[in-house]
C-alpha cells in the first residue's frame, strides 16, 4: 500500500458515516449506561455480579466452581477484560459497551445500505439507537452484549436474500460466521439463540428445493465449525479446571429448571 493510498483511505474514513457512528457510540453510552464515568454509581445488581466474577476469574478463581451465577460464561470474561482495564471502576465496561454498540450500529447501517442510500441507511442506524436505549436497562446487561452478534448474522442473511444464486463457497463463509455468532450468544444467554433457526432455514430450504444436498451438508459443517471455534476454548477452560460438571449444572440445569 502506497503512502498516497494510505492517506486517501484515512481521509475517507475520517469523513465517513462509520466514523460518526463510532463517535456516536461512545457519546450515547456515556449518557445511556450507568457504567459510564458520567454516573457516580450503577445501582443495578447484575453488572456488579458480573464484574466481581470477572475479577475473580482473572485472580485465580474458577467460574461456576468457586464463583456462581446462572448467566453464560462469556459475559464474565467480557467483564474480566473490563476489570483488567480498570480494576476499581466500570470505565473498562463503558469502553467495551461503546465498542459493542459501534459494532451493532455498523451492521445495522450496512444492512440498511443494502436497500437504501447511505444517508437513509445512516438514519436507520440512528433510529436503532432509540430501540437500543429503550431496552438497555441501566447498562451492562448480558442482552446488550449479545446484540452485535445478532446484527452480524442478520446482515449476512439479508445479503443472501438479495442474491440467492450465491455460490457454495461464499455461503459456507456466511454459515461459518453464523456459527461463530451463534456460539458467542449461546455462551452469553442461550435463550436468545431462538433468533437463528429462522435465518438458517432460508438458504437451507433453497438448497433442499434445488436438491443440492451436498451443499446443504457443507454449509451445515461450516456452521458447526464456527460454533465449535467459539465453544472449544471455553470447554477447554472448564476441563482444565475440573469444572465441566459445574458449568453444565449452573448454566444449563439451573436455567432449564428456573
């Protein structure tokens, strides 16, 4: 990449809607989340539980074995990263919330841009912020951190719907992404995973109608690969710490019962 090309790329980014969404994400979360420095205290209990457990994980405690909650493991690792950034405040969580919101807005914008001009697509992202704030509680919820993964999968489903003659190689890539995003949400709050069957069925039905059974198997394996790619490190963590049974009981058994 030449110096001129680099300069033009940076110039386009600095004048782009993507940059505005990035800045807006930090600004919105500054006022919308009580994890931000704008607020003295977030009185909602959940972020404090997640933060305490995330802190414990990065200080030698084993999730579900030494520390208990019924949420999925990924939310605690996210909060653990926030703890590493700021051990005595939610500043790290605010930064992560802002980055996650930016990812959500970016893919809402990209989805809208498939159908609309850039200006109207940007407006769609702004309208999404209203829904996001309305559902945001006081900031730092598990659902909030799941939103970008939903937005990514929805975008790739829309891309497929606009070009149903898409080749198998690209469709396998889409399903790999679906598998990874599904895996992330599965490890945050598995009840939200009901979002995916409807998305995955659209290409699958097309392949069945076309009698492309080998392609159907190929994309299924791609989805499974994406899912395993996210799930395996977590399973290895619990296996290495002798806590696989604790994980199953705390996350699946407890949630299934209550």
